[in-house]
């Protein structure tokens, strides 16, 4: 099974959803929490809290971790669909 089939991508409705995505992507990358924390400039405790869905995780740090993992965040109205390319 490829990583794209096993990783929880898609809509996140809670901090726990984001945490599950972070944990899964970190593991696919073969990184420990300590290695990811060092790469992203945050503490190991923050990574642990984020992966466990701590609701008070600092948004700036969450975005930095997502960026370090190569993950994007999109904000759009519910029900909005991306245009179909004609190419």
C-alpha cells in the first residue's frame, strides 16, 4: 500500500484529526518525535501533545510542523469544489 493510501489526508475537523495526520506522516518519513521537533524548531513535548490532539496547541507552531512535513493547509468554504481542469 502506498503512503497516499495509508495517510489520513482530507478534511480535519478537530485537533485530533490534525494530530493523526502529523503522526502518520512523521512515521512514513521514518522520523522520531525528537527528530521532527529538532527539524521544526519546537519541543518534543509539543510534537507529542500535537499528535495526541491537545486542543490548546499553538496554531503558529502547528503550521510550522505541517510545513516541515511538507503538508499544506487550505481554508475554503464547505461544499466548495475545485475547478475541473480541461487539460
